[in-house]
């Protein structure tokens, strides 16, 4: 049943082929996609996140205008026990300007002219008299870009909300919160959100970055990681239940990529984002063991704790079942009710669940994976489980992983390829011989170690093979997706951003060209290169049954232009209307934040007569879309 057929026949391929993989690394969530502008908003940073970090990281004590008093971090009477730390301000003299704190955001706070920003804070007035509070966005010189004032009320923690209107675009701002009269104030959960989040959602996503992902038209989104899922030690495992509900009640934790997860972007927000962009959600849970790519990793097979104690596994498995109920269960189920309470009575239509990520194929892993897998399979036959076959096809874990997958009949396994560009060219035939009777494949992470055009083209060549093998490869996603250019824990990435803009890498355009031009059937052997076979040349042809369009992709990752021939008979083309989308340049061209538009795909009308002899430029990807109707 392998892909050896040389006839120009059609086969059905996965409709979920190209998607995205979101992991909070390189400040992809906090300081990135999650639109919160205040860093360390609930004073939960600590040295366990990062050496030198503490509850006051990103905060400054402001005692201007002869004000004085004291400031301390407390935990005796928090807003919620899950969010234990808060700041206590004892204002002895509020001076001329007030006593308080300022936050420097993530490398400064960036605002846009004409936009409004939602400020909120939890305060507890601990002295008898009401205290006037001023909130200001200020630059280094003290110029105010937006301000609001309010007066505190007595009686326990209260949430205060204000809107700051900004008339001038600026970056590097700080948010000041100043008490204007003597007294005692407890402060927590200081937040500033643009009103202009993606689709205007509260606790939402940065509009431009979310749109950049939406514009990829991903068919699925895997989240929340990667290594982040298992964490570096059992206590650092990502627990989805800690990430839902009111943000001030979520349990924050260290990020394995050496910073902090505010968890403001949690599972509810992930599911909602998937829904907004039409991507099937693919949440991944740890397989009951911690990450092998970190300190915790190597402890799995050796010293230290190998996996969750078996006595904890029943509870852990229940968490996975509860996740499915949270996504799909009726509103009168325990977890379906939580989803409804968050504002989403309709189910999220969860179809896939990933168990494990790049796990070392030890007995500890296998035992725990099987325990989870067996229960999910038995209780939720409608859910397709995605397993894992280790970090790399060259490692021992890979073969072991496949043996295990075959033994358990795992529907889909996750393969990862961070390889040189040459690897992507020489592995074009990789899936042609995969046994169609065994597990299907999710290529959950791949990248050719660079953001130059040549990298993107070798990925494109590989993606033609993914399409050709879309009957055994169910899904594929480039990784990593997002990186804050000032905090990259990993390179290369698909999208780089700073506080005010983002850049589509050339790799982004390749992903986009494939994703928006996906089909649901593959037409074999349509494109030939006049007898030349060279690993730098690759092509694919798919049909999109919804539109009837036929889409041909041709990659030339080589130094010379080459002529190609497209078999018109096989395509049975009725229409002559076609568009050519071409991405080409010099092999080392790349888009950067300073030069974001160096390479962009150029669209033009295309005469289908040319298909008989189409010259494929050197270093190019051509996508020809022939209108079906
Ligand atoms: O994508 C970055 C990391 O690479 C992921 O967290 C992990 O799965 C892989 O090793």
C-alpha cells in the first residue's frame, strides 16, 4: 500500500495537514501573544523562575515629590490562595505627586494613538479613610500619555477598573500607580490591556500577532508545548486545570524556558483562539513523566524521580478525562459547566489529544503512557490520540517509539525534525514508503535551522512530500511559531516580533502558501522536470473539493532555472483562470524586523497554456492555483 504508484491518479489526503504549534518559549505568550502589558502583575515572580527575579521584578518604588512611606511584599491575606503574593503600601506622606509603584512592562509599554487601554487592579484599603489613586502612563521625561483617577473604598479586596485613552503613539512607557493620601493599601493583579485585542476579547490576545497566526489559516493548533508540557521536574508539569477560571485564581509557575508563566493565556483562551481562527485544537498533556530536554529529562531514566508516582496516576488520568469533558462535555457536566461559566456553553469540538512530547522511551514512560492511553481510548473512542516517538529520527528512542506505537496501535505519532536544509531535500521520499497500515504521522515540529530563503525552500520541498503523503501524514507544523526578538530562547522561529511590530520570515510565507492552498486530494505525477531528477526540485498537485481548484506547487532550491511540464490531461482542466504566487530571491535573503519586506510572494495572473513549459526560476517556490469554477 505504499506510495510507489506512478500513474496520474488521485488519492484522498488529510484535510488537517498544515497547522501551527504554539509554545510559550521566547516570550511567545507573556510579553507576546497574550496582550497584557504589565509584567509580573501579581508579584508572583521569584528566583525559582530566574535567578535575580523576585516579587518586585519589573516594578519600581516611587517616592517622588517628598512622599515617603514603606513598601513590602506580603502573603498573609491574598486575593486568592493560588495567587499568594501582594504588595503592601504604607503611605505616611503622599507628598506632591503621590507614593506608589511603576511597572516597566515587557521592555517598556508600547501604546498607540487613539486607542484605549483597560486598567484594572485589586486593592484593599487597610486604613479608615478612602485613598485617591492616580494611574498614569508616563515616558522617561515624565510626559503623561494616559491617566485615570479613582478613590478606594473600605471592606476587603475590591477590583477597580478604569480606561486610559492615549492620544499619541509611544513606546518605553511605564505604568504608574500612585496613592495621593496617607493610609495603607494592599495591591495585587495590576493589569493594563489594550481594548483592541484580537476580536476584542477580554483577557485577549495581541491583535497583530493573533492575526499573523490567523492569516496562516492553520487547520489545527497544538498547544501549550513542547518541553513546556512536561516541565523540568514533576512539579513543573503543565496542569491545564491551573490555567482556567478568573486570572487572579490561576496557579502560576516557572516556565521551563527560564522565565515565568502568568498563565493568563490558559486553556480557555487557547480553545477560544482555535475557534476564532478555525483551527482544530490539539492540546498536549504530559505522559506522566517530565521533560527529557532539561535537567528533569535526564532524571527520567536515572537518578531522581522517574515519573509521577503510580498512586497519583489515577488522579492524573482523571485530569485528562476532565480536559475532554471541559472541551466537549454538556453544560450540566462538572467540567462542561466550568466552560459554560467562562462564557462558552457550546462545546469546543475537541477531536485530538496529544499524550507526551519527545519522551525517552523508558519503561517509566511506556507504563504511564499506556495507562493514560488505554483509559482515553476506552472512554472516548471519538478522540484521536497523538503519541510520540522521541526527539529525533536519528536517536534510539525513535525506533523504540515506533515499536511501542505499533504494539499499542496508537492512531497518530508525533515526529520532530530540526535538521540541516540538506536533510529536508534528501528526505523527500521519507514517507513514500511508510506503512499505511500502521500509525499515521503528525510532524509536530520541524525547521531547517535558519530563516534564509534557502531554508524556507528546502522546507517547501519537504512540504510537497507531506502533501504527496497526506494519506499517512495527518498533520504537520513548523516550530517554534513565535519569538520576541529580545528574548529568543530558540532560533530559528516562524514569526519574530517586538512590542510594536512583527516580521513574517520567508519560512512564514512558505507555510502560508501551503496552508492557504491546501487540498483534500492529491493528484499523482502531474509535474515533471524534463527528465531531470534532482533533490533541489520538488513538486506537488492537490485539488480542493470545496472550490474545485487545482493547486500546483513547484520548488526549485537549486542555482539554475529549470523548465517543468505539467500534465494537463491528468488535470482535466476546464478553466483557464489561474493565479501564480511566487516567492523567489537570493538563497541568503531573509526578512528581518528592520527589513521585513525583503522577500514577499508576488501574485500575478497565470496563463494555463504556459503549463506545458513553465520555467521554474532558481531559488523559488511557485504556487499555481487554477480556478475550478
Ligand atoms: O520547539 C522547541 C522545543 O523543541 C520543543 O519544546 C520541544 O518539543 C523540542 O525539543
